[in-house]
């Protein structure tokens, strides 16, 4: 719950903050940070439950999930390169897909935690 206001502030202020701190040319990096903020927020919350897989002896499920994360990332990079997709669209797609995968990770952790 604490992460919601923190990541909301980051999402809303990343672009102007990067420009102000690092200079006008760094505004685009702030945009990248803003786009990736939802992924980082979901990852931050779900990763705290990662120990659940070890405690419940579900390491094989965790490995499969991590492999799906890896192959999804590689596949997305390959597709974006193949179709010459703009970097902003790539990073947006990356953020959405990995947010979805980390949400699945969170739901699986909760499921295993309950028994």
C-alpha cells in the first residue's frame, strides 16, 4: 500500500524531474522512467512474495515463470527489431507485458501462500 503513492509520484514527476536534475536533454530518460513505473510498481510488490515459492517447495513453478519472463522479453525484442518498432513503443509494450507477468507471479504467490 505504501508503494502506491511513491510510484504515483514517480510516474507523475519523472520526466520534469530528470530534465531539472540532469538537464533538458535528459527529459526523454524521464519519459522512459515514467513508462516503466507501472512495471516497477508491480514488480516491487510481487517480488516481496518470491520467497513463497521456496517455502511451499514450488521452485519448479518459479523457474517456469522466470523462463517465461526471459522468453517474453527476448521475443518482444526480436519482434520490435524485426518490424523496426520505435523504442517508445517497445518500452511501453515491455512495461505492459512484464507488468502482466509480475501480476501473475503475485497471484501465484498468494495462491501458494494460502495452501
